[in-house]
C-alpha cells in the first residue's frame, strides 16, 4: 500500500496538484482501496494533526517575524553586522551573512529572512560592484540560517511531529547555525579574493561599533527574551512566542515608531495566510504518516537500509543524499513532516539522538530552499535582485558546497548539536 501511496502522490505531483493536496488525496485513495477503515478516519486524523498546543507557536513566530520585518529591526541588525565584519574582504557579503544570522534569531523563517535582508542588502551590494546574481546567491543561501538559529519554525514543526522538546531543539540549532554561517563566510571570502569584491578600507572604530550596538540592542533582546523565558522555565516555547509578538509590537509601535496601527490588519492577514499553509500541510501529512505507520514502513526501511550496509556512517550518508534529493522537489514543511517519522527509527538505530536528527534534517532540507526546481529562497532572492536565474544558480554552487560540508560535520560530530542542550536540559 505504501508503494501505491507513493505512486499516486508522484502522479498527482507530476500533473501539477499542490503538494499538500497531493499528499492528502494519495492517502485518501489508499485508505478507500484498503477498505479496513472508514473514510471518516481521514477527517479525524487531519483534526488530530493540528490539534496541538505546541503548534500554536507557528503563527506566533510567523507574526513576530512579519512585525519585525515592518520595523527598523532588520536595518539596525544589518548596521551592527556592518560595523563588526564590513572591513573583511568581501565586506558586504559578510554583512549579508551575519545580518541573516542576527535576523534569524528574530524571524524563525528562511523566506522572511531572504525578503527582509535581501531588500536591504541587494541594492547596496549591486551599488558596490557585486553582480545581481552574486548578491542574490549570497542572500538566498544566508537566509537558510534563519531556520537553524532560534527561534525556528521548522524546529517547532519537527518537535510537534516527533513529540520532542521545542526548547531543547531551539538550543540544538545554535551551534549548527553559527557553523553554517562561518562556512558561508568562508565561501564569501574566497570568492571576494577571486572576483575582487570590495571591502571597507578602515575598520569601524570602537565608537562606531558601540553606536551600532546601542541602536541594535533592543532588537537583539528579542531572541534573548524568547530563549531566556524558555530556558528559565518561566514559559514554554509556545508561550514564549507571545512574548515575541508583544515585544515586536512594542519595538515597532512605541520605540521605533516605524509602523502605524492601520498596518496591523495587513500584517495579521499575511500572518494568517502564512500560518494556514503549514497547518494544512500538517493536517494532510498526518494522514499519510498514519498510513505509513500502520503499514510498518519505517521498520521495513530500517531492515532494508541495514541490509545494504551495517555501517551507521554509510546509512547516515545515504539518508543525507536522499533528503538532499527530496529537498529539490518538495518544500521544507511537507518534506520534514512526512519524512521525519519515517527516517527517525533508522537514525536512532544508527546512534543519532533526536536533537541531532532535528539539526541534520533542518540543515539538509534548508539546502533544498536554494536548489531548483522548488527553492523558495532561491526564487525570492532572484525576484528581489531581478537576477538571471541560470547565472544565479551557478553563483549559488560554492555556497551549497560549503553548506554540504557543514551538514557532514553536523551529521558525524554529534556534540555540535547536543552539547549546548545538555547544559540546559537533563
């Protein structure tokens, strides 16, 4: 039945049915043909899939990111990044990456990161001699840091799907996010030397760094408040999302005064639309995951892979290659929700902890956000830069190589994702 489910889903995908609909329809057809369960089980499983208190964190973090994007938060974080790394060869490229790391701690979304940082950085990079394609490539790749550095919407979905502490997952993404960011900065530096990208002639003075830090200080406190509330035990990751929304409202409306009350309707509407998509995917994918579970496909997959090779090293490499291919053809949210339960027993047998698997899965599928044909961050940056897509894809390749190196390190060095959570969660 799982083979039939996959076949029907691929046919629906090929004829242009949206992924979320295709997953649900394929599961519905399989359930009807199997005849063991009533069709009403579909509605039951869909409702149960979204009937989750931790899932409320998704709209809250989406709203926080949208509110942050409407204020001066992103611009202040970019100014601080410029003061810190703008003097390095390829300065604006490094500013793009570090700015994305800072903003990732606010938005939790890669696409929001690409839109906010890209709108600020791409025109400046073009003005200083970067091609449209190079500026867009750096923006697209750096935006994927937003799903690793907490808060992270994919980590929330993974935690809800697998029943794992979202707070622990947030902390597990900190070092991997910094590692991938450093890998990307390495690529920027090499390309800057090769292509003679400009750099600021002078280091920012301590006074300039201090001024930039003061301007960005309140914005930097947003992720601090969120993580601090979770780690101190004051509230859950979901409740911390409320803190993020209220603080972003306070910054934008009271401190920075950069949006009006009349803008809230549009922000709330966009937030509702952005929330509906992943929640509908969660609902339909829950049905498919249930069908796969009752057919005992995960156990069969474990047996199959370990028949190919008993080596955990080989198994994890094969899983990564599989996920990289999946990421090229499926968006991150449905891929994560669908394949996390399937692959979970395999990686656990290979000695990978649930927290490490969350980091591996998020990093891997994040690469898919900048690979065609389904690369949301790739297309977002291309539209912002008005870049030639084939040339941009070529410009992305060095960063994908560095991201893959970072992925391998996260896969085979467990402490990268497990050490920090072990200090806070016992």
